[in-house]
C-alpha cells in the first residue's frame, strides 16, 4: 500500500538473493511484482538519493505494462508521481508490452535524474511500447535521465529510453545501448507525437506534448529495425489539425551519433518525420535499402537549421529484424 506516500532511499538495495528460487520475490519464476497498476497507480514521490537498486528481475513474457512501478518495471503504472535520483542496475525484464526498467506506463508527473543500465526484452511475438526506461509516456516530463544496456522488441515502438512519447523529454540520452525492434525503432524514442483526448466526436490536442529537446544518442548506440528506424527517433509524427491549428511532434536542439540499420524509412536522426525538427544534427552511420537518409529517411514535415554528416550505405539487409 502507501501508493501515494513519499519515500527516500537510504542505502543501496540488492535484490539478487530475493529473486532467486528461495527468495521472497521469486514468485514461481515470475520475479518482482511491479508497484502500482492501472486501477491502483503509484501517485506518490520517491527519492533514490543517488543510491542504486540492483538485479531487478521480471520474467512474465505474456504480461504487459511492466516496470519497477508496473505495468512491467520497478513500478507498473505511475500517475502524477514524482521520482528523482534513482539508479537501477543489472535489471532483466521480460514481458509482452508496455515495458520499462522504471515503469511500463507513466501518466503525467515528472522524472528527474533517473539512470538505468540493464536489459528490457519482449520475447512474445507481439507487443508494443518497449523502452529502456519507460514504455509509454502520457503527458509526463522526463528530464536529465539516461539508459544503457539493451532493449529488444518484436513489434513496434521500441527504443532505448521511451517506447512511445506523448509527453516531454528534455536533456536525456542513451549510450552503450543496443536496440532491436521492428517498426518505429529509435535510439532514444520509438514514436513521439502530441497527446490527444477524445470526447464523443471531438478530439482535443495538447500542443505542449510530443516534445524531445536537448537530448542525444552516442556513437556506442546501435539501432536495428525494419521500417521507421532512427538514431534518435523512429517516427516523429505531426500534421494533426484541429480548429485551424496544426499540432506536431517536435525534436529541438538534439543529435544522434548512433549506428542505424533498417529496411525502409531509415534515418541518422529520425526515420520518418511529419512533425518539426529544429537545430538538430546526425553524424552516425546509416544502412538501409529504401528511403534512407543521413538525417531523415522520409519527411513531409518541417526541418529548420539542421544538418547531417552521416555515412550512408544502401543495401538490402535481411528482414525482418
């Protein structure tokens, strides 16, 4: 309980013995049970005080919404929660969809200085929204956070940090990361676009969401996918109109040095762009077959004051990844 409580971590937490077959978090091999769910989310505050949580283990290949705070992750579902100074190291998470080391689903709230290093894997043949840190970000703010390790998914919206971003990501990065996905695969974010709410026949867009700013991926990041594959973002979506106003996903003052490989719509920074990209660049290596670009593989959106120095290889890779 205490899902709305305020917590401060006062020492490192090592779960190694607790997730073994004789441990209290073994749970018949399923491992850690995430904190919070869609019906009972974690809505409090947690300050890790720069201490680490080691060996978080979840093995629920047919379940979704996993993380430390679950759906699947340390937390399953966060709603208007505030977390800061958290370190998660050596985690192994295996689930179906909505997976992240910290949380499977984040609704509103904010994260600050969250750093993770481990493995998030979707071994199920289907499943989406798989991120190194967060599976799905709905109107939340993620700042000054990072992910290392590997993220693997068999479906779409698979990325090093956030599978699907409908909030704001600022001053974040991935490094020493391998991402293996299908469609909408990115070194940082799989797909990013503004949040929309629906009431009968009315759609209301939130123009303050779907934003990635001052964020990057390093040269030690490799992104493999099939379609819509980008060093930073797989798909930066936009062009949504309501009331005479156009709403767009935005990538601002960001860059990628990642190695990117896919089949179609493969880009050094963004695989597909129908939104806005400003003051950004790419310098990595790009490999693909159809609609391949050093900056974007495909774009009918807006690009301002940006450039690419990426090395491009055109060839037909084995598909799918």
